[in-house]
């Protein structure tokens, strides 16, 4: 596949290197766009303004920066959201590569290259080319990209008990509080059809029996779709249980429960969902803990057409959450506090035509390399199954005498 990427202002690499890169399937052209805005690029001028690409071009300069040790160079490049690179349409550009110059645009300038000298710019451009080439060869062996930290108010709003949410560090962190009167929660401003949705959460410490910290996606109708993380509290010294579930067309009953291989109350960990037309993958940090594949051909409904909002809440469920309701919430330990950060959302919004989300393939999470796990990721999934799974609807013959058709395909047995 030949990929051509346009970046503002410059042509990448010596001609012989460009030719060699083109032979390998990647050519990167630095050209001026039709919409122009001038910004100082280390003493040179670049032109281009593509506001419509802000959400798509958001993360991975940081990644390329780190793997290529650009810190050795001097000088700064101001990468503000008003000056964005643009991928030329119609060239089959991999959305994974498309997103490489992404979400660091909201951060301080990065030390990239000494653009005050021609040799410095050549070094910067060549390193950038190498970064793209390196990433172009990747498969889903690369975990979902790291989200960018943005304030809570960028993408989310409280939904109930506003006074039970504390805002810290300018809104980049929040705390949800549960007491004997109420819990609290929040939801995304937008609804999304496919994407990568993550949250960094530090669970309620100490005696958390009866409490549930939930992070999930859900549509809003009688035949709703839903993708759940539910963290079930426990007595002091007993491990948290993570329950996941998938609802399609209003049908759930697909619970799986695992213990975690760390204490989720000690530090933040990332819990995320990758959802595209091929599969849904639940991740804990970079470890896939569950896969739900598109098994429409087996008669299993799949969430295709209903955009979902993202929700999180902290609430009391001591009628079922801990040991089936035998352990009740000890309100003398209240308030119970769960902490959150990492409020970036990388999804296709409802305001965009749904067919675009399903067919255009220009987002990194909708590429071929994210249509299935690779061998290493399946090894990790089996590791979770063998060492940490405590309940799996796929193996519960008392409850389901006939195994659900998706179970074998999802390698959940």
C-alpha cells in the first residue's frame, strides 16, 4: 500500500532516501496547504490550518520523539492546535500513521530539532521519516495508543450529586465520593460510534465492600448496547473483582469476573475499550483481558448502529456486589473515594454520519492491524484466563447448558 502524507512547509529527506522510502511503501511530503496560517517553525515559516483534523491528528509525536531521542537536538517547535498537518485524501493512508502527529498539540513545545541550521532540519525530517517507517510496519502487537491527558470539562459533565465530585489540579483529576446519602457519576458530552475509550482510575482504598465503581459505554433505548467495566469492592485485605459485560440489542448475561494482578487502590491504572466493526477488546493497562468479536454470521448481535455515551459512577450495591450481597457496606468508613484522570476521548462522534465511521477507515483504531489480537496478545489473554478468571459465562453450564456461539470464536474458553 502506498501512503502519502502531507505536512506543512517542507519536503522530507534527500531524494535518494525519499526514493528508498517510497519503495518501502511510505512517502512523506512536506507541502503548503490551501488554507494558510503562518507560524514560526524555528526560524522558518510553515503554512497550513486544518481545524477539521484536530480530533484525528492528536497523539504520537511524543511516541516518535521518545523512540528517536530528539532531545539531543537544540531548539523548539511550537505545535499549536491551529497549525496542523494534513493527510492528503484518497491515498489510502493508514489511520495509525495518520494519528502519529497527534495529541501532543495541546502541550508545551517539544525539543525536536535545531531548525536554525539546515543540517538540524534535515536531521529532524529524516528522524521523522524513520519514525513513520518504523510505525508503518507495526501490527496490533502495538497496544492502543496512549491517550493524552485533558481536563475533565473538555469531554465530560457531572450527571448527579454534583457536590460529591472534587476537582483537583485544574480539573485534570477528579474524585467521586460515596456516602450513606448518595453516590455520584458523570457522562461524556458526546455520543460515539466506535473508537478507543480509556480512563485512569484509582479505586476506593481500604474496606470498600458493597461499593461499585463503574466505567462503561451505553446507548439509550430499550434494545440498548453496553460495554461494561464494574469494579466490585471488598473487605480490607481481600482483592477487588473486575466484572465485565457486553449488551447487544438489550441482551446481556455475558458476565466475566477476574481478579487483578495488582492492587488497584495504590495507584492509577488504565482501563480501556477498543471498539470497531470487527471486535471489542477490554484492556487493563496494555493487557487484553477480554475480546468480543463480531459474530453476526453466527446470529449474535453486534453493536453497529447505536452511538454510545461514556459513563462512570460510584454507587452502593451491597445487595449483590460483594459475596452476592452477604457483605454489606460499612458506612462508618464513608466517604468512599475513587480517583480519576485521563479524560481524552478518541472516537467517532454521533454528529458524524455513522456510515463514515464504519467505512472510511481513517482512524487508527479502524485499521487492519486492529481487526484482531496478535499471538503475543492472545498469550496475555490466556494468561488472564488461566490465572485470574473466577467466573466466565462461557463455561457456566449450569446457567447456560448450551455454550453461547461467540465464546469459541472469542477464545474465551
